[in-house]
C-alpha cells in the first residue's frame, strides 16, 4: 500500500475524499477573537453572505481584555462545519475556533419566562420552576417571571411545561460553552 | 511630525514607488504631504481608474499596488477595484480619507461608511481611531495584502487624525495574532501527492493564478516536465506554463480548448495548483471530471474542498509545495513513464481533431480572432497584454500565447468591464521598459476611457487596440445562442469616433479596417511614441467558440 513512509506508489482507488461533508448535528463553535471594533460585524456579515444560518450567537469578554469570546451554534445538516470554520479563520481578527464536542463540553443558556397565572396556577408554575431549579424573579397578581439556567434542552423542556399556562414572553441568551477539564477551550 | 508625513514614511518603508489616486477634502492633508514626499503619484481621472491601475501595477510587478481616494464618492468609486482585487487575489492597499471624527455618524458632507461598504469584499480593513495607530495600520495592511493569499486591504483615515502631530517610528513587528498563513505544505501529503501522480495513467495538471502569485512558474514547468504531465491553465493562470509547449493543452473552462476540457473530463487524477474550481471551469459541477481523484494545492485552506472534495489536500505556498513535490517525485523508484502513452495518444488525437479554429474572411475584413493573432505577431509575442471583459478577452486568452507569467493581466473573477486601460496604465508604470498593450472592447473601453488623459499627461505609452464590433458582443452572443436572437440593448452603433476621441485626449488615434496590412499597421502603432488608441473594426457578429454552455458538462462543448 502506498503509505506515506514507503516507496510504493499509490493506488488511486485507495484515496478517499476529505472535506466538506455535512455532519447532520448541531455544532457549538467557540471563537476567540481580538476585542476590536467591527469584529462581530465581520463574523455576522460572513455568515450572511455565505448563506450560513446562525441559530444562536453570544459575545462577551474573557479573562483577558484583549480578547472576546463568541459562542455560535448552527446546524451541521445545513452547512459543512469544515467550510464554516475555514471561512471564519480567514478573518484576520479571529484567533482560535473550537468545534466543541458535546460530550466534552459544559454548555449553558439563560432564559427568562413571563407566564400568565391566575390564582392556583401560580403555585403550580412555581412548583415546576423548582423542579427545574428555576428562580422566580418577579411576581404580579396575574404573572410571574421565571429565570432558568441550563442546557438548551432543559430550557426547551421548561418551555413545553409552562406554555399551556399562557406564555406571555420568553427571552433566551443563546448558549455559552466551555470545554471540560483543565485545558483551555 | 504630521501624521500625513508619517504616512509617506510608511509608504517608503514598504518600498512603495508609486501611488495612483485623486484628492478631495477628506485627504487634503495627505495630498499636501505628497508635495515633498518624493513618492511618485499618478493623478488618475476617476478613482476606479486609480484602483485598477494599482491592480495592473501589482499584477505586472508582483509588488503591492496602492491607490488613494477621498471619502464618500471617492471611496465608493474604488469599490469595484477593491472587489476585483479580492476576487483575483491582487495584493493592493487602498487608503481612503474619512470625514473628521466629530462628524462621524452625523451624515456629514461626503461621509460614507467606507469600512462597512467594503467589509464583505476586503481581505482586511483598518478604521483609524487615533493618529498613533496610523503607522502600524499601514505596515500591517501591506503585510496582509502581500502575504498568504494576497488581496485588498483598506485603511480609512479621518481627516482630523491625519493632521495630528505624532512621533513617527518605523514599525517593524506585527501584532496580528490571528493571521498566520500556512506556507510550507505538509510533507507527508506532498509525498502522497507525488506517489499518486506517479501511478496515475491519465493525469492532468490544472494550474491557476495562485502559481503566478507565488512566483512558481519555473517550478510548475519543472514539475510538469519531470514526467510528461499534461498542463492546462485557467484564465488567471495563463503564462504560468510557457505556451506553446508540447505538454500544453491550452486554457480550460467555458471558452477553453476542447482538448483541455476533454482531458479534465477523462482524467483519473487532477492536480490542481493555485486554482479554485470556479463554475466557469467546472461547468455542471455534478458532472465535472467524473473519473478523477483530486490533489489540491492552495495557500487558502478555505478553497480546498469548497466546491470539489480533495483526496489529497495540501495547504501551502505553491512555490514551496512544488519544490518539495519535485524532490519527492524524483526520489520515487519504479515510475513507469510509459504509463501515460495511451493518454498522450488520446490527447494528441483531440488536439488534431479540435484545434482552436475559426473561418477566416476571404476579403479584407478583419476577423476578431485574426486581430489577436496579428497582434501576437506584431508584438513579437512578448508584450504585457491587458484586456477588458467580453468576447475580445476570450479571444485574447485563446490566441495570444503567453510564454511568461505576469504578461496576461485581466479581470477574471469579477469580470469588470473597463479594467483594461487603467490596468495597462499601471502595468506600464511598473514596467516602463516593456511594451504594454491593451486589447479592449468597444463597450468596455468607454467605462474608463478618461484614463487616456492620465496616459497623455504622464507620458505613459500604452497601446490600446479596441476590438470594435459595435456591440456588447458577449451579451449579444448569449442573446443569440440562448435567447432566440432577441437582441436587447446590445447594439452600440459606431459611437464614439475613437480616433477623434484619442486626439482630444492628446493621444494618437488610428483606425484599421484592412486585414491585409493589419500586422504592419499594428507594428506602426506599437512603434509610435506615447499612448495610442487604435480602433480596429472587426466582424460584427462573430461568436466566441468553443463554449461550455452555462450549466452543461464540459464534454458537451459546442462550436
Ligand atoms: C461593469 C460591467 N457591466 C456589465 C457587464 C456584463 N458584460 C459582460 S461582457 C459585456 C460586453 C462587453 O462589450 P465589449 O467591451 O464591446 O466587448 P465584446 O464582448 O464586444 O468583445 C457585458 C456588457 C460586465 N462584465 N461588467
Ligand atoms: Mg464590443
């Protein structure tokens, strides 16, 4: 066989194309960028003009003020993660991109739910919130606001539970994610 | 020193010998600095002309081309050259003036969001926010423009900041932690590529503009001739391999030779070097090169497996990679050079059966193809040739054989009409001792004809040959072939009178209509001092063939 280290020639049939396959799953990209004006515009613009759909996007400071961290999720069934990351890497202000492995990642999102409640329903909603380790952060005679932190799935599950009561508003931050263990993300 | 004087010092430190531009309010301070800077400035008549001149200069010399424009309309006028430089990977730096910082965001006079407008079409851009940032931004702009995959970089400088007093110190380091182009190429992969090439029975080398950008033409020839690999080049790669040559298949793609396209169609291994599988090359993607495996060598990792999945991807500078590839190839044992005999028989048969051909006139009428052949002969085949966009561009690519790199300068990716004359101007400034010729379209030339004044004033002796068919010819061809010959707004009549126009601009005007004296008349034009504009009247309705019809596979070429 035409292994790199040997003198034997290659059979072309052995070659397999690498590259732009679609993974078919959700991807969380953790992108370390220079903290400079316009960086977010460059990233958002890149996604828009290449036709990549962003599902969620968060930006925030890091432990080093020179850099910001962007966490971005998108659907790997729609786009090749390979192309997306390579195009992102072409941006001069992008330092590092990690396509986070779900199993090795702690991902969290914050959501605020404003739920319509009348009478006994309030206790019911508060009970559900407790099960989800949510916090009731505002109460009026006809509504409560619940704060939930967790994975996207957990938040979606909570949403399903409270929607029947009358979901007045829901706001979500989009996920941030960090790799498990001692190493940097 | 004044920040504007620091700008001049930065340009000198970067080795800039010429700037193309046109002043306005927002860059008045910068233009004041030009008075004493000792840097040549060519005053163009339209900022687009300046931008394309910078591109022509860069493509002809391999150095970074520089263009200046003022804010607002000046900046919007250079957007087309910026996009053009992005699409064709031309190392260029565009320095734009901006309104004073206290006016920013107020819709001030001639304010425009230059960074925002150009963001999607630049390799990078810098918005200056403090005068102290200027030297570093300019230094890094040049570094980014010329390294890795070259491209345009914009530096936008507010007027008030350019007037500030700063202490200038040359910047020699870089602070670009996110920018580290891979240039070496993975050795294992290169060895794999060598082995694959050695066992391919129907190999083709498909080379593009990246080979020219990397100054790797010598290495390309060396690799191709280290065995008998057939070579084809893209429109942007012409000259990377010395045509004519026994291993040369001609250009590939939409108006390439049948031989080149058929070879791609039947190849078992395609070695793509510094090219990017553009739709003008592949035709119908799903039927492109159906039997082939792909080696893809490119400095830009994002090009690899973008359109065509690569079997052996190699990220690196074409010259570095080719040098290693040559070494690896030579080190292989047991390479059977006769394995491509059958392949070559097939290729020779195609070449014999399908040479580039056209029906010549039987009278004095000048066929457009003949016009290019005549110019090839009159110029000794050794001119720097720029072109506009359209049929004449394709005929120039087909019939002028480029034996050296940086001799063929055209707008490929963007297809910008009006590119030819200013690009020729820039090329001539960069190469004063060369003959610089522009093969222009009668439509395209009118999009930047004003630069003839620049040529006259600055004594830039470009020779422009207008292939005058009285039509937006390429569009007319598509209307004829694909829209039932319903001509819609493609006939330009015989306006303007190019000879009079040339004279009005202070250039020499000539009109040529006779095939029998064409070569001699062209020699006369080439020998005339100063800029010359030659109106060559050609057959009005001639089609550019052969052709891969849009969306069709290469094997179904027509014409
Ligand atoms: C700025 C711009 N506008 C429109 C086009 C579309 N276009 C492509 S070729 C062509 C015709 C060009 O006519 P001419 O310069 O006379 O060249 P010919 O095809 O006749 O040789 C046009 C209009 C273009 N490429 N660029
Ligand atoms: Mg025309």
